[in-house]
């Protein structure tokens, strides 16, 4: 290449978000709200038919580009395929990912000594391992893009849970511990990348009316125990855009979070034992 020749410019891609667990519930709401905000989308979930229907609806409503990526993030093959998509740096035809929404998860519960070890492994693989590996795939690309002068919003939004904030969680020990890991890890990574212009935010929802909480809903919890999925998504996207490392949507759960921080852990554990 001569001194007067220049390297070809990278393609001009629209801002793009990748949402896991996008076929229903909170993930679908993230996809719809981001589509309304003008993002092109990569929609990830196991159920390809539901993703295809969602993609068609978003294209018709908002004119977005929507890529369907059917993958089971609990398997090595599914995880690798989504990680490969997240590693796109924008020099090729695939748009780089401006925002990763790590939403996919499962909420299996039960007494630990009676839980199927295979179900325990499956929950850890999806709720913890996949979240880490997907963030690890996209963050180096985002850091490099920011260093190269990209000025748009870049980062990761991880969906954790208030279940991880309870010191003792009988019947939900593996789920709660996994979510606590995600919360602590997210806040640490947020501190690591903040100076490089990349935002990592963890959202801690309480109860939300989704397929995953159907069992809880059938127990007859009062309405105030639930936060609308629209509120979860709106508050978390606002927190991410503002560069906040964590957000607890819903006034009732903000209060609960504050109470849990000041109550003696021994008291909370004693209450948990009585409720078990």
C-alpha cells in the first residue's frame, strides 16, 4: 500500500443490542423497548419460532433490523455461537454490539439436598457461566471501539435478582447464591471498565409476572409484591445510560434493599429458618 492510499473504512453500522432470553417476559420487553429506541437487535433464545414472530413484529412496527439467533446458552455449542456473534468488531458485515443484555436465566428451586445435581449444574451454567462468558466476549471489543473514538453508548446490562440479597434463602439456595455472584461480579467489572468509557449495570428485580415466576404467582402473593416488567426495563436502561453500576426497580424493593442492609444478618437467618 502506498503512502497516499488509506485502509478501507469500517462499515457504518447502526447501533445494535443483543438480548438473551428475548422470546418472552423481561427479555421480550427489553427487545421491544430497545427497538422503539431505534436499536437494531440480535434476539437470542432457545425458541426460534417465538423469536421469528418477535422479529417480524419489530420490523413492521419500528423498521429495525432484527437478527434471530436461536441458541441454548446452557450448552457449550449455544454459548459459543452467541459469544462469536458478540466478538464481531464492526470491520465485517456483522454489526458490533453496543449493548449486551444478559437476561436469560432459570429459577429452579427446592431443598438443596433433594435437588437433582443435573438441574443444579444447568442453573449455574445459564445463570452464571453464560453471563460471564458473554460479557467477556463483548467487553474487549467495546473497549477497543471506545479507544478508537466511538462516541455512542457501550456496555453490558446484567439481570440479577433481589433473591441474592437475602442472607439465607431456604428453597432457593443455588438460585440466590448465583444471583449474588452476578451482582458482586458485575459491580467489580463496572469499576474496572468505567474509566474506559464502558458502562456495566446490574439490575436487581423483585418478583415480576413472567413464566419463570408462575409458581410464585399461584401462591397468591399480593399485588404490591410484583413490579411490572415495563418498570424493570425502563429503570434499568435509564440506569445503564447514566453509568450507574446497580439499580433496584420499584419503591417497595428499594425499601426492602435498605432494610436488608441494616438488619443484623443473624436476625434475617433466624427468620429464614422459621419460614423454611
